[in-house]
C-alpha cells in the first residue's frame, strides 16, 4: 500500500513538474467546463470529439486531457443549472431544483461557490475511493490469464447490456450489433475478408474513434436540434460572493458526505450512471436534513448533495474501467476506446504492466480536481455567457474540429462517411432509447474475445472445457449465469406470489 | 407536424434484419471446421444475439403489454435541418480531394451555420456566418497542418 501511495505522490509531482501533463489537465478541464455548460454536448460527446485529436499524444497526456474533459463537464453542468435553471448535462438536473431558486433569491454567488466546493469534496472522495479500490483489485491481477480474461469480458458485456437501459433485450441487441461491427475487416486467424462489401477501406475494420465520434458527437448534436433555442437572463453575482463561506460548508457537511458516499457507491455500478447517483443523493440528503421542507425552494444542502454525488460518481466510474475493463457509463466507454487506441488494455493486468502510467494518470486526476476549482470560479461569467453562443456559430465549429480530427486518424475521407452513418445510427438510438454503451463495449471487446476464444479452442483441439480450467473463470461464469437468470426468476417469483395473494 | 409512430420498433426491426443477414453470412463461411471455430463462428454468435434480442424487443413492444405503441413526434422542419447537415458533411467528403479540405470545410461550415440559424435570414447574419467560418476554418486548418503535422488534401487550387 505504501508503495502505491509513493507512486501516487510521484504521479502528482510529475503532473505538477511536467508542462505537457499540466497543460493537458488545464486544456482538458477548460474544454470540459465549456462542454458541461453547453446543452446538447455532454461529456461523452466531448471526449469522443477530442479522441482523434489526442491519439497522436503520449498516453498519459492524452488520457489526462480526456479525463479533464469528463470531470470538467461535471463541474460545468452546475453553472447553467444555477444561473439559468437549465442543466448543462443530465447529472446537473437535480442541482436546478435548489440552485436556481437560491440564485433567484439574489444568492447566485453563494450557490455557485458551494456547488464548486461540493464538486471538489465529492471529487476528492471519489478519487480516494478510486485509489484504494484500484489498489485492492489490482492485487489479484496476476491470477488473470487468457481464460479468466475471457470470462471477465463475457461477464462485463452481460452486465452492461443488462443494466444499460430498462430493457435488457435492447441492450443485448445493441451488444450483438457492436460485436458484429467489430468483426468487420480481415479475419484474425485465416486472414480472409469479412463484411467489407468489397471495399479496401474496410479491410482494416472500423476505427473505435470514428464510430464513437459518430455515435456520441454527431448523434448528440443531431438530437439536440430538437431542443428550443435558449433564451433567458442569467442571475447576477459577484466574485466575492463565490468565496468559500465556512458557515455554508459546515452547514452542508452531512449533505456533502452523504452525496459523496452515495455518488461513489452508485457510480461504481456499471450502467447506472451519475444521474441516478445525484437523484439518490438528493433524496438521502433530504431524509437526514433538519430542514427538509426547504428542499426544492433553495436549500444549500439540496445543492451540495447532488454536486458532490455527480463528481464522486464520475471518479467511481473509473474503478471498474481500470481494474476490470468494464465501463460504468457512456463516457467511460469512450475512454475505454481511447485506452485501447493508445495501445493499453484496461483490466487486471494494466496495473502490473503499466504501473507508472496508471499512477501518473491518477496523479493528473488529483491535480485536475484542484485546477477545476480555480478555473470554475475564475471563468463563471465567461462560461455562463457561452450558453448563449448561437448554434449557427457553435455547431459548424464543432463539426469542423470533428472533420479534421477524423481525417487525421487514417488520412481518409472515407472515415468521414462512416461518421455520418454512425451519426444517423446514434441519432436513432437516442431517439428510441437504445443504449450506446453495449455497442461500444461489443465493438472494442468483441474482436479481442474472438481471438482469445478461437486461439484457446485451437490450442485445446476444440475442447470447450478449457474455458473452465480455473476456479476464477468458473466463478465468473457462474456469476454471469446468476446475473442473466436471476431477474427472470425474480419476476416469476413475484408474479407467483402476487397470484397467490387472494384478491 | 408529422407523426412517426413506433420509431423504437422500426429500429428493432432494423437490428433484426441486420442480425438475420449476419446469420446467413455466417452459415456460408464456416461456423465450425472439424470441431474448431471457423471464420463464421463469431458472426454467427453476434447475428444470433442481435436477431434474438431485437425479436424479443419487438415482441415486447407489440405483445408484452405495450398495447399502444409509443409515438414520437417529429418536426418536419427539424428533419429537414438534420438532412441538410448530413448533406453538407457528405458534400465535404466528395469535395475534399478536388477542392482541398480548407475550401470544402469552410463551405460546409457556412452551409451548416445557415441551416442551424434561429433568426430570419438577413445580410448581416449571413455575413457573420461567412466570416466566422472563414476565420475558424483557416485557424483549424493551420493547427492541424502545422501543429499536428497532418498531411491535408490541398485540392486543385493547392491552397495551404
């Protein structure tokens, strides 16, 4: 444990002393704050749009920038929620309930200040949780061979498909679609083309970044065309009013604590997400509050709890991503694609094979959390004004960045056509509530899973019991089976009990 | 306002058709060869998952209690704007090589800017969109060409 803490301290120092890392954190955080305040562009879209731009950088710098965008968006969402009553992204919906009424009472500065400090505290709790959970889980890394990794991939695909939306059928249909997309290109064993439609461009398969930018970037922009144009007058405030008030921090300490704890625990669950974490944190804070009647009318605790929760949840989502290779949210699914593109396979072995990278990256997260407090407080007026940038100027700029970024990956305009196709698919998936995380997971893990399974079967001369040769993989397969069968059995049991109760 | 009924079921149907197509491809390319997995094994599994789950989703929508399929209201004007954005991007793909990425992307930006407008079309607004597109287009081009050193298509005019 002390070794890891030492490496983390080295990571923090490396971030502070290496200009590339520090610049990546600052640029990523700034971009994230901007994306957080702009309705129509969520953290997943932001990370996806920047993915092709950062793949040319070294892995730590690239991931520090992408993570900065993710965490920055979590901070930024609260600004418009408080000042305008418009959530910048889904997790800041709960902040609107108390943040905006509080701002309308002439206390916008206090609300903004408190939301920033609550985000910092939630982020810090999430980071400490991430550090220790990752440390504990990574100890078992050496026990994971190809058979265990295969079992884990099947488990994670099943889990994400099951929980990513309210309907498991949709999740599994999309997972199958993602796996199939991952199979396009040359067969990894025989070298024959599959599903390439006779084109040369598809022989190398579909690029994760191209698909992710289409689904999350262009798709989200197209879906946001449905929303009305934003009009409104922001609440006024002064810089002095945003300074920390010890009395406010003390009064909301329980709400922040509960919000951070709930956020971390919910955020760690794949497919549940930060929005659910903020809702549960809000409800929990209201329950323990001495003044629950104030909730919904401008309660400080009602601002602190969800803001702490969404930041804790965003760091918690990294736990399963780094230790098991399971993305807990759409944004972490795009980050998973980024890690794979940078030549890193997230999972149990990451901590063994790339120890320095992981701890330096975690170091950038700690520095980023602090940088975000300073940037948020300093840039509130600018960020609040950004929401009024007309789409007529904003969307062409974002699309131009997408065009150049995508072209830079393979120097091919064919990839831009793929972005358009997946933009349309992403638009329909959003419109019809089909989850995107299983698609990304299938696309990334599908080809790896295929190679693992086929190689193992060739080596074992077609003996399928080779997959059950260790107690770990056997346990994981049993867990997968329970995961798949339990909801069905529970439903049958509930229906049988309901039928047994006399009317 | 037009009304597009049951978009969910349409997307499920799309996945069902793709899944069935993948299944039929897999059956021709060898699922198992002498007891070992062939090139068609994974496409078979993916197609089966896609077809079975999307059929389940369709079944649930029609027979599993959702007696009234949910309809999604779609503004035809919005559909037109989305189509124009996509057309502008496809136009860029076609024109990037002959005209160069700078000219093609600037033209795309102007078209998308005019498409996304919230105000009536007037000379001032059009002028602003053109100026923003040209300035950002050049800055973006220079950033990728000289900072990231990406070899960008220059086109017939050989601009930058």
